[in-house]
C-alpha cells in the first residue's frame, strides 16, 4: 500500500512537472514569435531608411543628372522594400514628364516612405 502511494505521488509530481514544462515552452514560443515579428519590422524599417537616405543623397542632393548605376541601385533598393504602394509611387516619379510633376511625385514618395517608417 505504501509503495502504491509512493508511486502515485511520483506520477503526479512528474505529470505536474511535465505540464509546467509545456507551459514554459509555450510561453517561450510565443515570446520568440513576437521577437521575430519585431525583428522583421525593424529590418524592414532599416531597408526603408536606407532607401530614403540613398534617395536623398543621390536624387535630392544631386547637382547633375543621375547616372545609370545610381538609377539601377535605387531601382533595386525600392524593389527590395516589397511595398506595392511605394513601388507604384516610385514608378510615378520615374515616369514624370515635367519638373513640377517630378517634384510633386518626389513629395509623395518621401511622404510614403516616412509614413511607412512611423506607422507602428
């Protein structure tokens, strides 16, 4: 009888320990998922900021026509953002026919980039 009670106590203790371990594992899994999501947002923000910086340095501050290599670099960077809205605005900017249209599209592109970063 004493052995049976002892074994039952051991089984209960092991069951409780297993449940506690599962709860801890689940909690850690949730925290990991949240951390991964936050990291993905930060990486995306970093890409947006890098593109924004590149755009300002190579387009806004340019005192001459933008070269092919710079255009290609900007095009690749904007595509890596993976944002349809920003890509569409980029295409509007690159398809601008007049200086005033280009300025207007530049303002819209800059606004979309800033909103993309601050929208969290």
